[in-house]
């Protein structure tokens, strides 16, 4: 059985600046899309492990996004899909400062 790709839509990018560990955020609080899952693609190189985080209080507190009780991480030169962002804010967090600016592409799959 072969995989049939679905339509994807660009949702934006998450950027970790050089010498920082937090990325920019994407706001899904008023999100209206047919996307059934979100795909985050990592850059070719990462200095540290990078986790996906969500906030439901406008960025005051952040929680690691989990699947089956495990934190969701984005691999270098790979991607991860998540079922939803629960209509909150989305970011990625590196385990330490990144040695260069890192850009993560975020897409929705319909």
C-alpha cells in the first residue's frame, strides 16, 4: 500500500535567533483551516535538541507538546507532525543557545 500525499498549506515559520533558545511564535488561537495536522520541518543543522511547545495563556507559560506521554522533538533535517495546537500559541525551544539562526517551516496537511 502506498502513501498518497495530501494537500499542504504553508502556515509560517518559527525562527530561533543566533545565540538564543526560544523561537518566534505562531498564533493559532483564531485558526480557521481544514488542516488536520501540523508538520514542523527542522533545518539541516541543530546545535541542541529542540522541543515543540504550546501556550494557552498568550505566552505567559509554555508546556511541552506531548504525544503518548513523550515530548515531541523536531529533528535536524527532518520533520514531525502533530495532531493540533489546541488553538494556542506554538513555538520551538532548543535545549541551549543555537550557534546560528535556525528556521523551522510549519505546514498544515489537509
